[in-house]
C-alpha cells in the first residue's frame, strides 16, 4: 500500500531537509512530530484521523532514522575534535 500524498510529501521533505525535524516547539515541524508521537504511542486515534496507523508509523520511523543519523554525525564530530586537541 502507498502512503497518501501528504505523507509522501513529508517523507520527501524529511529526506531533503532533515535539520528541520526536531521535537522542539520552535522547530518547523515540531507540532506535526508531536502529533505523530501521540498517535503512535497512545490510544489517541482522534489525532490525525485522516492518516492510517501505518502511515504515522512510517513518518515516525523516518524521524527516528534522522535522529540516529544526526547523533552519529555529532559523535564523529566530537571524536574528531578530541583527536585534533590531542595531536
């Protein structure tokens, strides 16, 4: 099954601009991510009712993937900074 056009658009944006996606209230997509989280991890099916559970799961898993990539990049940066200080 294919996700709806809105979910496809959001996933594409997540690929092209991952830095826009954080749970911060000041982030561009924070409110959407918070709703996805609520829908995904509670019985709140009244949130984002136009989306299927699997579509919310798809977006949330993409968000987690972006977070892991950003964390990995931050760790590499810190390791390289420590190595520069030693050398």
